[in-house]
């Protein structure tokens, strides 16, 4: 049974829980996507919070547009390992809209085994590029907090960073980072509201498709910042 007193909500001081929820609702209502320089990832416009994508495209990207890239294994913070396959699959899907050929996880691992290479080893990345006939590698990293549950309110929030390297020398051609989130539930303003919001929160936190959707949204916004190399091939 869920116990809610006048002072605490699932072990969290009630005034703190309400503050967190209220801030979350205001930010969600005002948020819109903005693209800024990589060193200005927390920027806002006119004091209104942004769903910000920080991006940097190196001049070398334009001098030799890549026609192929390899989706490298996703790195995650502890406890977020379940996001790895979601990120790699979604990243591969969205990159097909920017690069002529994308080497996904299955082909990447197969080519690595055939060439006796270790996918995660830095010194083998040039050999992997030669085995797949790709000039660039695409690394991704996931940071927390992941899932947050306050009984009557649940949220999925992940930070994603994607970096495209030139395989020959490790030079960074493009990098972008973004934080995406989604939540459900609400402020417990009445006994009925507590029951409804608790149910909505529980359903939300157990729905795997929501996590997939958050990852897909984040990567769609990130990849949108990459110039389309296909039109130059």
C-alpha cells in the first residue's frame, strides 16, 4: 500500500516533491527545441528554457563529406545499459537520412570477427574502417538519470552525446549533445487525483515503448544538426 502523509511522499519530503513536480510541468509547457554552439549547451532565449541541442561541425566535414559511417558500441553510465541497443538502432535509422551507407551493429560485429578485430579497442578502429570500407566512426554516450519515480509522477530523462570521428586519425568531424525527457502523472490535489496519478505513473514507468520513443526523439533532434552528406555524392 502506498502511504502518503502530510509531510512525506514515498519517503521524500512532500514540499520537495511538490516543488520538483511543479518545476517539471512549467518547463515542459515552455520547452521548445533550440540549436546552439557546443559550448553553450545550457543556453536559453529570453529566459525561456530550451530543449537545447548543442552542436559543432568541423570544417573538415565539408571538405570531404563522408559517404559511410559505422555505428560504434554505445557507452552508458552505470545502470543505463538497457539503453544501448535502443540508441544504436535509432542512431543507425536516423543516420541513413544523412549518409549514403550506415554500417549497423550486426554488420559491424561480423566484419570485426572476420578481420579478428576488437570493436571496442581504439587501435583497431582503423582496421575496422578498412574492413567495412568506411572512413568515419560514430560514437554515442548515454548519461543519467534515466527513470525517476515519485509514486504519483514518473519521468524518463536521458542525456545523449554523439561524436563522428575520422577513422584514419581520430579527428572529430561532428559532435552534438542533447537531453530528452518525458513524464506522466501529476500533483496530488485530491484523494481521487492521487489514485489516478499513481496509476498513470506506474503505467508510464513500466512501458518500454516510452523509453524507445524518448531515445528516438533525442537522436532525431541530434542528427538533424548534421549537414546532409548525400547531396554531395
